């Protein structure tokens, strides 16, 4: 069952738009990577991006081409991404950056009444830290340090005697070491 030329042209245009949508998703994930600097987030976002693009291409091929994945659809997807990144990506990133900056300033304005409470909390936290800095050491069991025994004391403890204050040098070979 062949598809008409008009349906193929519509599928091609849809694939170009799908590529542009993948570019928008990529830029959104790029903004998240920059704004939220977590090490594991980059790999998770990459995996999520490629799963979303693969699933959307598969589903689009199911609906537009009756389940056939055509090479021109993948090429149109890449073309749509390239067009987006060349023309629209700088504007989109500037707009998202402006929007996030504006939202941050608005959040700062809304949280302005909470600043005295935050300062009070920090002051209480500092006092607690100063007063209870050695709190953990109150319950710490101290280890008693013993001075090492001299040879005479060691021999007396074993039941032997030292000769004229000199060490005994006789005995088994493992004791001489």
C-alpha cells in the first residue's frame, strides 16, 4: 500500500517540526544542566532526551507512515534540529534566561518579608554552634595512655630477673628480635 506524494510531503514537514521540537527539548535540558549543577543530572537528562526523541520518532513513524521508518524522516528530523539550532536556539535561550531571571527576582520580592526570620534563624544557629561546639566531646571516653615498660619491668612482670641492670640476652631466637 503506497502513500501519496501529498501524505509524504506532510510527513516530511511533520518530521522537520519534530526535529525542531527535539531542539527545544534539548535547550530546555541544557538550561536545567546549567541552573542545577548536580553531577548525576547530566547523564539522567541525556538518557531522558534520547528516550523521548526515539519514542517520538517511532510513534511519528507509526502514525505518519503506517509503521514504516523511512530514511527521509530521520534526515528531516536532523534537518529540523539543525534549522532550529541555527536560527531559533539563541533567541530561545535568551528568552528562557530572561524568564528565569525575572522569576528569580519576583521570588526574591515575595520572600523579602522572610529575610528577618532567616537572619534570626542564622543567629540562633550560630549561638547553638558556639555553645555546643564541644558537646560531642562531653560523652567521649578518653583512652588512657600508658608509658611503655622497660626491659627490667617486663622481666619482673614475667617472673625473671635482670642481671645487674643489664638485659638478659639468652633465650629463644625469637626473643632476641
